[in-house]
């Protein structure tokens, strides 16, 4: 039986007045990679915390994806012995 890898992402939120920060942590079973993002509510916008959480989470996941691409490029460079560029 083949073991299929399972990666887990957890997102933690902290809020302070008009700002929301999201910290995303990817666990692969052998390592952890972090990303973060934030949102800021304009004083004229309605107070809807879920919108700030969605924006901050999206930005944290985008940052996490950037870190994953960077690590993949470094792994390929180590194997190939030359610089590589991975397109988004």
C-alpha cells in the first residue's frame, strides 16, 4: 500500500482595532513553512470582521505559496547545479 502525503494548513488570526493579521502554517509531516498577511479596514467601511479575515487569509496563503515556490526553486537548483526561475 502506498502512503499518500497529506499537507495541512492552519491559519491563525489576530485582530487589533481596524487591522487583522493572518498567519498561515503549512505542515508537511517533515517540515513547517509559514506565511502571513494582513488587512486594514478603512474607517468609512462597515465593521465586518469576516471580510478582514478573508483578505488577510488570502494574503497569508499567497505569501505561503511564494515561499513554496522559492523552496522548490532552491531544490531544483541544488539538483541541477545551476540557477532556475519558476514562473508563477
